[in-house]
């Protein structure tokens, strides 16, 4: 009997590896359990997260960026007044913007800038809504890869 890797195509193995790296990143930041809880109780959220991960893979986004944005959606879901609606809109817009960027093939398009703005807005809203009760390190540490990636993209572009 063939081993499972021999039955899967290279593409399928690549997809599984990408999703595994996202999951590992989320787990390293102790956000796997809250994510699984939301995915298990909110079908729309689960589908939106899956669509974002697929969009990230298909458009070549770094797995850590997609992982950090997923964690932002989980945090917004719990800490924002209209958390569910905000998180679903956040995920939907990210997915849409990644595909839009991929189609235009520009280094820094309006859609990519929107993804950055949504991340920063989510961070600021989380801080404001919690009235300072939230430890800033809990927000900034998972976002570090996102900031580093986009900083690199800005520098590389100039």
C-alpha cells in the first residue's frame, strides 16, 4: 500500500503544508483554541477563515501574514462591540482584496493598502474598545510579522 504522500499531488501537498504553517503560527501564539471554538460554533466565520486561507495560498501571501490576520479576526470577534459582523466583514474584504491584487499584479495596489489599513484599524479598535485593559504586547507581538512584511514591501518598492 502506498504512503499517503505518494497518493497526493505535489499541489495538494503544497496546500496542506501552507495551511499547516498557518496553523502552527496561530498555535505558537496560543490562539488555536479560540479560533477552533469560533469555527465550531459559527459556520459563517469558519467559511470566511477558510476562504481567506485559500486566497492567501492562491495569491502567494506569506503564511505568517495570513495567520496574523486570522488572529486579528478572532480578537475582533471577542473584543469589538459588533465583533461578529466586524470580523466577517474584515475577512471578506481581505479575501476580496487579495484576489484583486493578484489580478492586477501590482506590487502595492489599492487592495493591498486596504488590507494594511484594515489590520491597523482592527488593532486600534481593539485597543480603544478595551479601554486600556488589554496588554499591548498581546496585540503587537502577533502583528510583528505583518508589520515586518509590509515594511519590507514598502522598502523593496522604493
